[in-house]
C-alpha cells in the first residue's frame, strides 16, 4: 500500500501551499491512504504545532510493514522522526522536495539538509540540476526528478488567438517590490516594441519613467488569472539584474522549479526564462517558450518571432497544460520511485 502523511498549512494563498495541496489531491485520487490527520489550514502557530504532532504520532499506528510512505519536504522538525517511525514499521520512504532550506532561506547548513534527506529511501528532486546537486553534496538515497509541478484547477485558459502584428505582451506574476525584483524597474531602458502586464502586490509605479510599457493589474487569485490572463508570454525571472537572475531567489532558479512556470502554462502562455535556470532545458526541449541570457536582448528576440512560430509554441504549451491538469508529472515520478525501490 502507498501512503502519505497529510499536514496542516499556514495561510491559503501561497504558491508553496498550492503545490502541496495539489500533490495531496493527486495522491488521494490515486487511492493512496492518508496516515495522518485530514489536511487543514491554521493561522495559530501553537495549534498548528499540536495538530501536526498528533498527525505524526497517528502515523505510527497507521503504517504497516511493506507500505510506501510519501512525504513532502520540508516537514520541519518532524521529518527525521517520521522517517524513523516508517523504517521501524518496515516501510520505505519516498520524499518529494518542495524547498531546500540550505538554499534560499539558509535555515539549514548543506550538511544538515543532506543528513535529513539521507533518512529517505528515494528522493524526488525538482529536476536534473537539483538531483545532481544533491548527489554532489552526498545524498545517498535513490533519486529521480519531477520535471514540473502539476497544477490542478477546474478553470480553463481562454486560448484566444493573438491579434496579428500586435506588439507582444509579457505577463509577470509575483512579488513586484523593488527589494525583491528590481529588474522590473531596470528593464524599461531596453523596451521598444513590447510591454509588461503585471499581476501581484508591491508594484512601485512612481519608480517607472515610461509607464506606457507597464500595465498593473494588482493581485488576483490564480483561478481568476488562468481564466483572464492578459499577455502573450509569462516571464520567469527573479532578482535585481536584467542580465542574470541574482540574489538568493535568483540563484535558486539554477536548481528550483518555480511554481509560477506551471501557472503560466495553465494560463496558456509560452514561457520566457533565464537560460541558466534549471527549467530552461525543459522549456527548450518541449518548445514551449524561449530561453534568454539577458532581458536587454528581449526586445530584439520578440521582434523576430513570427506569428507562425508563436502559434506553434502555443500548441506545445497546450500539450503540457493537459499533463499539468491531470497530475501526470507526479504520477510518473511516483511510479518510477516505487518501481526502483520495490
């Protein structure tokens, strides 16, 4: 029997929580058994701690010899305990990585993180770049990669055709404040023939000189964005610089699968991504967008994309979108994991 340990989540709008709840939904639909408490959301940290602990303890009585237990990482202080409980009960542990604490938030040392993950029998990394990094740092578990986070939603993209010859619009969704993404306030120097459509919080319009290049829509829920996204491409970029993705968030793109990539695809948008990002190879291989070295060159690149080329990208995006809707990437990764550790 394949099992999973459900946990409670903080808040309701974060991309991280969306990815985790989607994974639980896919596993539940596959018939996997939840050995913890039902999924829940709490804002009170003490109550959250108690509920999580009770769920962890319940797993000790719910697991049986020969089970496979799927964990979503990080599980904070409980991860090692749950792995030990599973092994005492004669179970194998499969870990799906969402975030590495030694990277972006630096809450763990690399050694501490690898020591934790080595309690797992199999680790599902985001992509081959993250997988290789884990191997280099000493992770001994068997490993595979997810490729892309699935994105469940009953909402469908409109798949509207572009107006022939119209300037391209680049959609960017996320934190818009200059302290996180100052590139937004630098890129206007290099725009001539396209524009940005911005979704999110924190946009500092007073720092923009050429306001005609930016259309600010504010924050809207993801389902609403899928149904009404106004743009031709979705941009995956982070940091201060137009020349590279910099800072902790930007550097993490070399190893991380940003959840917004899946959101853009669900919106029906081809992706523009930094060529050194881990997902650049996926974008290139599946022909669902363009990989760029610098946003300085984006104007020239977009000016040379024909309507036929763009239509072909959209059709490839539709194919990946269908897989994201059905949970195909997680199903494939889990099937591979079970086969390899059987």
